[in-house]
């Protein structure tokens, strides 16, 4: 017969480690949301989707368990960060960047049925931002997890 007794102690086992990792996850998603917001807004400039600045001001990022815009998350941007945060966000933590439900948002993005009837095919601001975020999301997550590991 072999008897084995294992005693565990320290920050990883007393709950502090889990809190630190959860905060690192939240920080990574927050960074991605803020970066996504800036990436979409940077594509709106005079002559390229910016006339009054109203649409640019409507680009908003949110982090939380349940996220959505004032007018609901539109077809334009509802999935912006889902792909970029899929592997980061476990347990319901989500990040989303949306256009606050502005009525002409889908047309500007190029996903409206009106785009089929006109020469204007959209700016694809959200699509471009998603591609950028998907590329850099692992780096951002790695940076936050490295910090968390040092704390633990």
C-alpha cells in the first residue's frame, strides 16, 4: 500500500490566483475593445465616411457579461470582437464594438441591401478592424497572462 499526502498552499490554490487570471482576461478583452474602437474610428475621415462626425461618435466599445448598444448591436458590428475574443473570453465575458444602432451604419459598412442597388459598396471598417484584432489578439492576451503569472 502506498499512502500519499499532498498539501497545497499559496496564491494559486487559495483563490487569489483565479482572481488575478480573471482580471488579466478582463484587461485583455478591454484592451481589444479599446483598440477595436480606435481602429474603426480611424477609418472615418473627411472624404471617407466622415461628414458631420455623428457616426464616428456613435462607435462605442463595451466589455461585460451582456453587451449591446443603445439601439441594439446592429448587423454592421455585432460580431466585431467575437472572433478576436473567443479564446480569451470564457465564462460569459464579452467585448463588442458597435455603431450604437445608427440607421445608416449597415450602408456605410457595406452590408445593407441598398449597397446592391448603388455603386457604393461600403467602407468595410468593422471587417478591417476584425482582421487586425484577430491578428494581434494572441499577443495582447500573452502580455496580460505574463503579467498575471508574475503576480501569482
